[in-house]
C-alpha cells in the first residue's frame, strides 16, 4: 500500500469502526427503541455488541455457558446481544418453537445457507411447508421398514471393522494397554452414520467403512474431481461459521478479517470441499435417475410425487436439499451414539441392565432386528437419557419474532428480535429433571414421570421446524446400540479420561479411544 493510500484508508477504517461499532451502538443502547435495556446482560458489552456471544461460542460450549449465565443472573431472560434474547424457563419452548409460534427461523439460517434455501434453512413458512410435505412420507414412522435393511447392512459393515479390531478380554480391575485401544469409536460411528444417511438418502455406498477413513470423491461444478475428507470438511464448515455468525451485521467482515491469520486461512480452505462433496453425491444420483434406475430413497421423493408426476425442481434446489439430508443426518446421530456408549461404559450397572434386556429378545442374530428391539423400554430410556444429558444440538436455535412482536413467557417481545432457548438449559432444569447432572435412564421408565418430562425433552426441537429425521435417527441408534452391547464388551482408557467437545452448530465430539472384545 502506498503512503498516500494508507493515509486515506486507515482513518476511514478508524472512522467506520468508531461510528458503527461504538457511537451508534452506544447511542441505540441508551435510546432503547425496543425496551430491551431492562433485561440483564450476558456480559457488560452485550447491550451494544454481539462480540461477547461470539466469544462465548468460540470457547466451545456456549449452551452450557448460557445456562450458567442465566443461573448466575437469576433471570429467565438474558440479553445476549443488542437484539438477541435468551430464555431459560422451559415454558418458553412452546412460545418460541411450538406449532403455533409466530416466530420464524432467524437470519442465521439464510446467512449460512447456500444460494437455494433447503428444507433446513428456508425461512418462509409457505416454502418450508411445500418442501416438508414433499418429504413427509419418506420420513414417516410407518415407512421406516424401507430403510431398515439399509441400516442393518451398514451396521454389519461396521461390525466387520470392529471384529477385525477386537482384542483379548480385559482382566477385571485393570486399565487397557494403549496398544489395545484399537477403536476410535467417535471416528467409526461417524463413518457409520455417513454411510447410513448416504444409503438412505441417495442409495449411495461411499466405502468409508471398508477404508477406515473419510476420504471420498468431491467434484467441482466444472466437472473436475478430487479426493476430499468428508467429515473434516463438514465439521470444519460448521466450526468456522459458529465463531462469527452470531454477529449478523459483521459476519461477512469477521470471516474476511479472520483470513489475515494463517490458522484461519487453513480452516477456511478445509471447508471448501464440503459443497463439492454434496455436488458430487447429487450429480451421481441424478445421473442414475435420468438413466431410469428406480431406487427407493429420499432422492426419489424429491423428484417425483407418489403418483409418479415429476416435480421438476431446479438443480440448485435439489443440491440444496441433498445437502440438508447428508449434513443434518449424520453427525447428530453419531454424537448421540458416542455419548450413550461413553455413559454406559462409565455406568456398568446400567450397561448390565441394558444387556439383560437386549439378550432376552435376541436369538443369535448378528445385527439386532429393529422389530425385536424397537419397543425395549430400557434401551429407549438409555438413548433418551443420553440425549437429555448431552443433546447433540444443545444450543439455542435462533428464531425471530414477527414484525408485530410476540408473547414469550408472558412478556411482549418486540418485532424482529432474535430469541432462543437452549435444549441444554431445558434438559438441566432441576424442576423438570431431578438431579439433572446424573445419568439416570430409569427416570424414563415411570410412565407418569415420563409424561411430565416429555414436553421439555427437546433434543430434536419441536413444532413445525422440529427434526424431520427423528424416526430415522431412533432406528439407527436403536439397532446400533442393541447390536453393540449384545456382541461386545468395552473399556475406556481409564476412569479419569474425558471426552472432549466443541459446540459448533451441533455439539461435536472429540476422539473416544476404546478397547473392545467379543462377549
Ligand atoms: C440424534 C439425531 C438428531 C438430532 C439430535 C437432530 C436434531 C435436530 C434439530 C434440533 C433440528 C431443528 C434445527 C433448527 O431448528 O435449527 C433438526 C432439524 C432437521 N433435521 Fe435433525 N436431528 C437428528 C437426526 C436427523 C437425521 C437422521 C436426519 C435425516 C436426514 C435429520 C434431518 C433434519 C432436517 C432435514 C431438519 C430440518 C427440518 C425442518 O426444518 O423442517 N436429522 N434436527
């Protein structure tokens, strides 16, 4: 930069920052047009900037941070940004997310979505209903039977990998040797959920379970192909956005500024293949469709109505929705399965109870048949209790009040305000879940108690924008957990070992090295 340009540029940047980051926000804070100044703040600067919330997000567990901040402030409503309110009373769930809420998905979704909104990030109610209706049959509980054989087949492929990595039984009371920790469970279970969703959604087999890694083909729109890390690209995309997206005004600027740092340049580079993986998966399946192959998968429901009439969607929309399935449908279920296994290994009494229940219905099958295990009450209690204690999507899902405002928790919240309630906060409310920090699957076994807890158990969110893949996830989780506990014994490195997490959009899990051996 020449000295003359520098003399003009730096004062301009300085003036921009002073006006838009300080003078206007402070002026608006005191002018208080929406009356939000009465609420307690997450941090000293939360009334004038979203940076404190971005900072909390960058620390890796914002849902827990927000839960603690509500407790510390002894307040059910917390101002977490100039135009952003967090709620901690479970009664707010219905107001913000319930079927009759007037709130819509917040700006976050359009900012991180692609050029064609997909079923996950589309904001407009009518457009969302149209998409959801098209896909509802494919996701319906009565149609699970279509996907069961795909899940069973993928489970059997994971067992091949696990059988090959089995070790000798662990002598009672000892810790495994490092060389016996042959399975990084979170890695393998992610490969399983990646294969399962690609099979269910696109009739595609990637071969990652046979390879033991996440390397797949990515394809640019000009047709050039290259090899890319599927899971790494997906997770890094969520990781990168989660640092900056909460400041809607400055999101783009923060992303660009971050690229000054070599660490962030590398991170953004690693995100790039994700769109090319989605493109390759879509184009490959589209080619099979155009050649007249009849396949039973989500893609088929996206292309033609039940009577066979084509929807004639634009390619961009098809790519968008395929991206939504394979993005939303893999890591969430993998997080749930890693979490439940960790908790069960740490609570051998519950693992024993679960084994007895599963063993009582299985008769030598390698993969647990869904029909035999789907109604086992303790199995379902273990899955739900793990998703209660650590919801895979723990953080507050941002919604926006309509222009005319909305009643939340008995308070009138002005229009165009961001509002949210973290599932983590709801699931750790002691007035609903007694001793919320304890893993107690039995809490779900009493039908009366269950009825009281259920409205506030929201790992899949709730209402019209609740998870459409819930039944499929339960299918995968139920078959996988029953199969694993029936076939293997497991051990963690030692009692002090801790599972690492980073909350991007979902609560991504770190490595979980385990020793396994056949029962
Ligand atoms: C344990 C597993 C899962 C959890 C915890 C989970 C959680 C959620 C949550 C909390 C939402 C609402 C997101 C928001 O409002 O921003 C959601 C939406 C969604 N999920 Fe899941 N999910 C899981 C599995 C799946 C699976 C297997 C699929 C299969 C494709 C899937 C597909 C979707 C889609 C397409 C949406 C958007 C629905 C809409 O807006 O109409 N999810 N999920």
